[in-house]
């Protein structure tokens, strides 16, 4: 930020004291930063998304840095692990659980793909999906979206009408928003253990997706009815 103008009077004396002048500079810089941020964000809807990110995760909002890519291994440049199909499934299971939990939670909610839960200064950070798209999906948003749609179709065929996907640009970075409505019927996370399928019931508990045991599941269902 550059502040134009003369800071001296006709007697070549400073118009403001050192402390006051610094205060004006600080306020002007804060205003300039705020204006720049909102100029980058764009539409009213995009501003609302940005504001939600600043507030952080809650019972109806979940942040995922990636869909399939192990972001920590990517930062460590362990690219073989990042590409490994089994490792990708492990990362994908986090989004799978979050969707299950939102389907089972009153009011449903949203998942933001491309938002890091703890970024700079341990605050949520919009990182975008570009790195994952470039590395795993041949630099194609279409490939990424097609893969995500197939992922949802394969895991939630009975709830497909309750789940929608949209691509947004915020802070010049693209993110995916998965919107989830509550399901009337309970939805289970399917986990394979020793070749057998195990059903796990997840709900949102504050900013996390937590499993319920059989007793807790029946009690939860009783409360919903």
C-alpha cells in the first residue's frame, strides 16, 4: 500500500506525531487488505463461503484438503505413496465417512474439498484442489468431477438425490462443495475386514464424524422418531 501526499505543513513540520502517523498507516493497511480480500472473493455467495471457512468446522460443515491425495505425503514428496491405490482409498474413506455422517444428522450439511482444516497459524485455509487435480487427474477438473461423481454413485446409490456437487472459485482457488441432505433411512459406512463387510453408523458430533455402537445407534434412532 502506498499513501500519497505531503506529510509536512508549510513550515516543513510533520503534520502528525510519530505514534499517530503509525496508527493511520496501520489502519490504512488493514483497510487495503480487507478490500483486496473481498475483491478477490467476488460474489456474495463466494463471500459467504469464505466467511464459513473463517468460522471453522461444525456439526454441519466439514473441511477436507483433498479427496484422494495424501496431502502430507505429497508435501514430503513421497509421490509413490500418493499414487498408491490402497493409500488413495484410505484418504477417500474420510470423505465417505463424512458424507455418511451428514446423511444421518438432522439438517445435513456440507463438505468443502480444497480447504485445509489447520493451515497458517492453525486456522482453516483455502488451498484449492489444483495440486490434486494436476497430480492425480491429469490437470483436468472434468476428470476430477467425473471421479467424484462415480465415487458418490458407487457408495451412495440409494441416496444419490440427497447429494449435490458444485465447483466454486474463492480467493482465485477452486474448491468443491458437496451438499448433503438428511436421509430418512439410516446410512452405513461399509468397511471390509478380513474379506467381510462391516457396517458402521456415523453421525456428526460437533466438528467430527463419530461412529456409534449398536446400543448408541438404537438410542439415537429412538430419539429421531
